[in-house]
């Protein structure tokens, strides 16, 4: 099993590190050929508007829906914006891979970024993890075939469907590997 981490901007190195700590083979993806032999992909945080432009420039944007028909994608923060169906407050063109609506920069500016406990429901058990929210988006609607997996102050902050996991926070910034483990298991089940 090989999981790619989109390496166009953001802290992709930390996602690679977390996966490798779990002994998962992880590679940086900067072009279509590198995606071709991955069975899963993480889209890290960054700036969603820039990410869309960069993905289009290198010809990866159009390939992601096709890739996702076969293999899981995990979007964190700006990555969660990219996989959503609708961005309610900004003309970002999302990939529509999971039926959620999302609002960009919903908690305010950089200075309003925060680090707080998130309650996560995984495989029938409830755990708490530290959630780092950096100019984070907010999920404003969760569609029918989407499960809410984590909440913070009444907001849904992590969701999934069959082939997509999306979190509005940055699990790679803490040493807790629970969420990367969950994604790696999601990928493994597909193989
Ligand atoms: N504010 C960024 C955006 O809207 C997301 C921030 C992040 O990924 N940490 O694209």
C-alpha cells in the first residue's frame, strides 16, 4: 500500500512523517505520474484558491475525481474545502467528492486560530484529540450519505463517506496518529 501526499504547498512533510511513523509507505505527489501508483491521497492545508490553481496547472485537478472513484482521499483544512461539494462564501471551485457545504475562514483571521479538544467517534469508540484550527473552514451542511466523525463546540469538524475523509483541523500538527491511522485503514480496506 502506498499513500501519496499532495506536495504543492502547506505542511505536506508532516503528513508524510505521520504516515511513515505508522510504517505506511508514503510519497510526495507533485505530478500525475506520481499519483498513478498510489492507493490513497492526502490533500493538506494551505490556501484553497491557490491549491485549485496549482492543481489545474499541473493537470491533477481533473484526475482527482477519477482517482477517488477507486481510492480514498483525505482532505485537511484547505484540503477539506477542495473535496467539498459547495463553498458557501467564496468562488472556489471544489471537487465535489463529498456532500458537504463549507465556509472558508469561518472562525476569523490568523489571529483567531486556536488549538482545542475535539471529540472523535471512530469505530464505535469516542476519543478526544487536540485539534489545531488555522484559519479554518466550518462545515455548514452535512449531506445524507455523509457521517459526522468529530465535533468541536457543536460544529462538525470531521466527516466521511465511502471514499473521502475530511477534517477542518490539522491532525498532522500533533503527535497523535489516530486520524492518520484511521485513514490508512480506510485505504487498506479498499485494496
Ligand atoms: N484559510 C485557508 C483557505 O481558505 C485554509 C487554511 C488552512 O488550510 N490552514 O483556503
